[in-house]
C-alpha cells in the first residue's frame, strides 16, 4: 500500500521491458475504485480512452518511448474509504506508426443519430 493525504500528488510510471526498442507505451484508461473487484460501478475516472477526466491528471515526458509517466492528486475517495485501488489499461504500439491507437490521443465516442 501507498499512503497519501487528500490533494497530495501521486506520481506513477509504467515501463515496458522488451528487447524491441521501437515500441511505444500509451496510457489509455485509468480508473480508481474502493473495491478491488469492481472497476465498473462507484468508480472515479482519471483518464478514459485517452481523454483526461480528472483536472489534476498530467502526463510527463519520458526519454524512452517505452515508459509512460503521469500524476494526479489524491481525491475524495481517501476520506470515505480505507483503501482505493487503481486499474490502468495501457496500449503498446510501434513507435512512429501514426495510424496506431497510441497516436490517436483522446478518442471520444461519437453519438449515433436517433432518426429512423
């Protein structure tokens, strides 16, 4: 466990360990939950489909494309629950493959037309 106070900044780093140096790591989704077995209901989204949902979320430069760095501030779950769990989904792409998910950034769902 990692103990934090409300509004304390948390810094995270994820690294891909591979002999292939042409890979890129992209943070797609990070969700917090008070229940380690449920990341669907009663959750808090930090980033979803590459779209930042929490105003304190920041991504940071890394000299290696296979490392993703980001931070956010501890939020109100800290006061209401004894523990909060974080689940992140990361995407691995070929570096400089500009058609890949890693280079699309924020992907918001388009709304369907309700006409008949």
